[in-house]
C-alpha cells in the first residue's frame, strides 16, 4: 500500500561468498534514504521506505560467485488509498422526486 514500508527478504548462502545485486526493472539499486539494503549473516533485505506508485516494478536479487549464479524476482504493485476526485455538488429537488448522485473515485 502507498506510504507503507516494503521488505524483500532472502536467505543466500554460498562458498565462496556470493556477490549480491538488487535491481528494479533491470536497473541496479543503490542504498539511499528511500531504499535500504541490509545484510545480516546470510539474510539479505531490501527495504523501501514510504512506498510510492513510482516504486512499482520488477525487483530482482542476484547472487553470483565463480561457481554459479542464482536469482529471484518479484513484481511489486502499489495500491493507493481511494480518494473522491469529484465530490457531490449542492442539489435542490422537490420532495418525492428522484435524484441521481454521481462522483468519481480514484485509487483503491
């Protein structure tokens, strides 16, 4: 959901220790204030802070050493809170008459 923290967590082992690479839509991800890459033993975590619609995409973690290469992928879709984009206007109608109210809602 939008503005939430997203975590991708994987456990990667290998000998010799593999080089780990995270990508979004095939573009390498660097650790910054928005995207945090953590290593704790064999556990690798990509944290996305305050997720936005622009964070949607295909995420991949790759591990490579001289003996081989493995990877895992996930598609991230961000859901937005519903918002009334076009609120109701004032309506005056005689008692007993039909009224149709229409509004535009986005997100969700």
